[in-house]
């Protein structure tokens, strides 16, 4: 077996680095490549496909995972893919039930089991890229700005609820047109739009809690324009785990979604800013064989 581990050397703690180093020492045939700059992980992954590697492993956070996944885009089926979660969010790793211990995650990444994971193809005038977890547009940035470290320390889990209310005066009401699959454009006034393959974003916050990353469908969650009180109630439901039945949320599944807003809605793709659209999201079913944890199930809560 020919395997390569692509490491973000700036991710993870010293203890995590030591644990991973020990695991690598036991697998001398695994090639270690450290990312030296943004975009380097993508180039290393593309080289891995061209050079006939069997397994490619991304060790880092969600940004590193996204870089490596996009580097595999020339032939997703050529390799098995694994993740050693070393970042602060590790949201895709949460959906895949990967262990936090780097040595255990490395062993899984190397030997599996591997499952066929859907990906999201994201297309706009800015080009085509792929997402493995979540694409989010709208009030995400405003909310992050309201979530100060003091607020998090003082209120703990309630900080997200309070931050949502604090951010409301700065939220943009996007006049949004959305086309589902091959349907006509529909109009909705929205605060944000989430297109998801995984279930959480931003370090474990529920984004699409019912998402199945193997069902060949995108989970699309739209928070519609509402009042401060209604938005606070929605945030409280999100903290409880599932907010999709709220009257202030439009939730659908689709194979393809076109989003066109006024003003332009900036989207991040797996946490990285991409475009202010119009943008099309399309599922690529079973594109990548990905290592999963022992307790992973495609259907949430099963």
C-alpha cells in the first residue's frame, strides 16, 4: 500500500503532534509531507493522484481537509481518503465520528473502514471547487463578529443565542432567488443560506442536523427574514440540536441548487470565503471513499 499523509504543521497541540509522530514511526512506509503555504496541500494531493498513491490522509483542520479534497478532484475514485482531525472545528470529522486521538484517527485513515462520501460541486464565475462539509452564506460573518471571547466565557452555551441577538442590527436581508434542481426560480427574503453535506459547522454548531452524507442529496437550510425575538428563539432551538421545523426556516433536499441574491451573498466553502454568487451547488454522489469511525451512521441519530 502506497500512502501519503499531508500535514498542516500549524494545526493541533504539541501532544497531538507527538501522538501522530509516534503513529507514523510505526508505519515507516507512509510518506509525510508538510504544507508550506496556502494551496500547498492541494498541490500535494494532486501529485498523489498522479503518482499512484492508494491512500491520502489530511492531518489538520477543515481548511486542510478542503484543500486536499480539491487536490484529488482529477480522479476522486483513485484513492482512499482519511482525516486526522487537528483543527479547532473538525466539523466533517464530527459527522464521520472520527476519534479525537490522532493515533487512532491515523490508523482508521490508513486501513478503514472507508465509505462512499458525497461531495458538493460549487460553481460560479469564480471557478469550480468542491466542498466536503458545508457551504454557508449570509449572516455567518456578522454572527462570528458578535461572538467575542468575553461573551463565550461569560455565557458558555448561551453565548450563541446572545450573539445572535447582538448581531441582528447588522444582518442583511437578502432578496434571494433559488432554483431547486431543474425548477423555476423562487423568491425568498433570507438572512442566510446553508448548503450542506455534513451536519455541523463552526466547531460543532448544528447546520444541517438531518444531513446524510451518502444519500446523493444536498441539505439546504434557509433562515428567513424574522424579528429579533423570533431569531433568538430560533437560535435557542439550534442549541437544542434541531431547528429545521421552525416556521422561520425553509428546509429542503435537492440534487442541485442555484442561489442568486441581491445584494450578493458571500459564501464560504468549508470555512473558506469563495464568492458572492450567483452560485450553483450540485451533489456528486459517492465521489470519495472516506475513512469513518466505529460509531458512524449515514442517517443521523441511528
